[in-house]
């Protein structure tokens, strides 16, 4: 019984510590991840914007999956409306 | 007087301050409301806005604000004797820092968790906001230059610390990988990391490293400063999870271990304070206590930097508004206790008064080295740790703090340069590497411009750094006061500290200005002048805003009648 209580306590302490570890940098890391994702978006949709992409055979498959994030992405990139003729999201 | 008594008096007073004064301020002045829907709940996004347990948030807030500054400031200021430093740290924490920190969280919390910089624009005026940016830039510039000087001095004075100080970077890099890739849980990694760090500290004295006295005519001190900035430049360009985050975490652990060790050793050995209560025999060139004490100790008594942390990240994670009291006020007390430990180490850690006077032979000397030497003696007497090992331990603690601050500071400065590049359409300045280069260059210019060719005199700008930091605190207090006036609540709890700070900083700036003029130190004279202009500007803004508000309130009550 005692050992279980100690294990529980340790688990909780670990959870607190993980929170303390992550809390200060959560947004900086999320922002960095978003920057990487933005570049990936550009790669996936480059063909549609007239930039030749040697991997378009593969990235074409990803387009429907990333479409959900497309609107947010073009807004973030400073384009008020969808830059693509093919699909207009707004 | 015995150090145990001083310790109990200080900690007891701060604790009473938390129990009574912070309760009064939280309930009667800020009127913290447990039912207020905090921004963390309103805008919860799992990234910036996350409701966080108050103890977790306190840990994050406290370790973000505590650094090398609450050690360096008091360690320099005990040159006037231990009583003035002790009183300013204790009463500063109770009536200034606690109210300022909790108030900054409250103000930001009531304004969609916006930063104090943005709030200054909203609450006080656009002009104050630009002033705010200038003051922040000056603080960052000075903090990097001053910390580089302090670290290089420590590395030269205590060569045994070189191996653990740089080894800690590798420990942090490895820890960062383990946690980021989730190879191990944090508890295990922390224990292994602390063991690795202490193993390095243990081996440090066996492998002392000193740089050659000169390389191409560059002194060892200057070499360290250049190496440190090289390191900070590279570190600030790495992703945060790789080095900064694990380093910060280890520092937090070190902070708690260090505080427990020092206070524990004081309790066991009960050393006598050898330094005079009031030093009537100050070395030549020591400026007068009033006003310089109040700018020499900034962090530890009140520091504007806390407002940036409080309003930048802490307020976005506040679960309940009432938590602001614990997180902000008790965070300030944590930092006050670190300063108190420094005061004890730097005044009770010497065998005789003559030893103490030998260390404090001129103003700006002693400093953090005195903390290390004194603290090491206390650790030696209290828990029997070898003196050299204790010195290495405390040096590593101080250097890691300062190094992490340099990393963060340089990063922030880079952002400012990048933003200027964006605003003024200078394309190359928007890129990370050139912006970092600019930041490093400006800091190096300050370090060598102020400290001479070998950079050794860089600590001369310490009081100037404190002044700028206090001005930042003044701006935050102005924001809180303005909010209180608008809400029709009593404003004296923040107005009195604000007035006190403004008077002391302007007075200190004028005195230093005269000193630099007499020494024909035109570099520091110019820097002082810039800060002085900012200080007077803030004073005018404060006066203007508050009289305007009072007039508005009087008019509205008259028209209501």
C-alpha cells in the first residue's frame, strides 16, 4: 500500500515537473513548429502557384489533407484571398 | 549579530508581508475575483493561453525572474554595510516588488493578458509605449554587457569552475534531446542531469583552466567576454527546446538546491556577521548610499524585468484571478530570499573584518565573487563541503544564471532588430543571423566601451543597469496606478513606490552623470544622459496622465451632480 502511494506521488510530481518544464516555452516551440509547417504548405501547394515541384506526384496526394489549414495559412502569409485559381476558400 | 537571527528576521518579515499586506492589497485594492473569467480560460488555445495550476505557474514565474541580478546587486551593495542592503531588500520585497509583480499580473489579466508594453499604449498613451521600447532595449543591452563582464571575472577568479560551466551546456543539450524526443520521463532525466552536473562540479577543482594572459594583445578577461558572446550568439540562434529550455530547467533545480544548501549551512554553523552594520569607512570613490543603494539593488527589491515576465507569459496561464497573489507576490518573495542569502554570504562568510575589507576594497569590487567566497566559507563550516568545491558550486550557479539570461537577452534583442528591419524596410536586418550579429556588436561595444580595452570595468555600468530596470518598473507601476485611478480605488499602494523610484533613479542618474563628467568618461556620460532623458520623460508622463485623469474624474462627478 505504502509503495503504491509513493509511486502515485512520484507520478504526480513528474507531471508537475513536466508542466513546469514546458510552460515557459510552449508558445515559442509551437511557433517554431508552425513556421516549419508553413514551409511544408508552400512545398505542397507550390505547383498550383506556378512553382515547379519535382515531388508533385507525392505532394498532390497530401493536398486534400492540408486543405483544412489552407485558409489560415494564406492569411498568415499575408494574402487576403486564396492565391490559387483552382480552389477559392474565401 | 548572528546570521541566523538576520535570516529569521528577513524571512519572517517577508512571510508576514505575504500573509497580511498581500492579502490587503489583493482583496481591498486589486479586488481579485475568483469568479473572473481569466484570459487563460477565455482564449484557451493549448499554446499561449493555458490555465495552469498555481504552484506550477509559481515555479515557472519564480525561476524566470530569479537570475544572477539578485545576487550581483546585493553583493555589491553590502559595501555600505549590511543594514541598508538588508532593509531595502526586505521592505522593497514587501512593499514594492510583491505589489508590482502581482499588480502586473492583475493589470494584464484584466486586459486580455496583453503585455505591459502594449498596455502602456492603451492605458497611458502611445508616446509612453515608444518610450517603453527604448527602455527595454537599453535594459537588454546593459544586461548582456554586464553579465558577460561578471561571468568572465568569475571564470578568471575561480578557474575550477570552467569545466563544469561549459560542461553544463552539454548536459543541457543531452537532457533537451531526451525530453523532447520523449525517451525518458522528466523525473528520471532531472535526477540524471543533476547527478551529471554535480559530477562535473566535483571534478572541476581537479582540472582548473586558465586562459593565456594575452593572445594577440587581448587580455584573458576580454577573451572570455568574446568567447561568451560567441557562445550566446550561437545559442540564441538554436531552437529553444535544444538548449535554452533544458538549461533554464537545470538552473531552476540548481536555484532550489543552492538556496537550501546556503540557508541550511547558515542554520547549522550560525556564522557572525563580520561586516559592519553601517560601513562608515567606505573605500575612496564609493558613492553615497542615498540614492545609489536603491539602483544598485534592483532585482531582489523591485525590478521592472518581472513585469515583462508577469504580463508576457504568466498572465496568459492564470487559472484563477486570485492566484495572482500567490504567483506574483510569493514569486517576489522567492527572489527576495535569494538576495537575502547573498547578503548573508557576502557579510558573514568572512573570518575577520580585515578579510571582508580586503575583498571590498573599492566600489563595484567584491560583487559576485564575494558572494562565492563568503558562501563557500559558510558551506564549508556548515556542512563540511570542501572550500574549493563549494566555490565551484556557487560559481556554477551564478554563471549558469547569467549565461541563460544572456542567451534570452540576445534573442530578444535580435527580435527587436528584426522588427526594426521590418518597420524601416531594411531587408537584410530581418534575417536572424545579421540581426544577431548587430545585437552582439552593440553589446560588445558597450562592454568594452564602458570597461576599457580588457573589459574588466564593465561592472561600472551596474548601477546604470539597475536604474534602467527601475524605470521599467516605474512604467509598470504607472500603468497599474492609472488603472486604479480609473476604477476609483486608492492609488497610494502603487503611487508611493512609483514616486520613490522616480526620485531615487533621477537623483542617482544626476550623481552618476557628475561622476562620469569628472572622470571625462564620455561614453558612460552619453549613456547616462540617454537614461536620464527617459527617466524625466517617464516622470512627466506620469504627472501628466495622473493630473489629466483626476481632472476628468472631477468633471464627471460635477456633471453627475
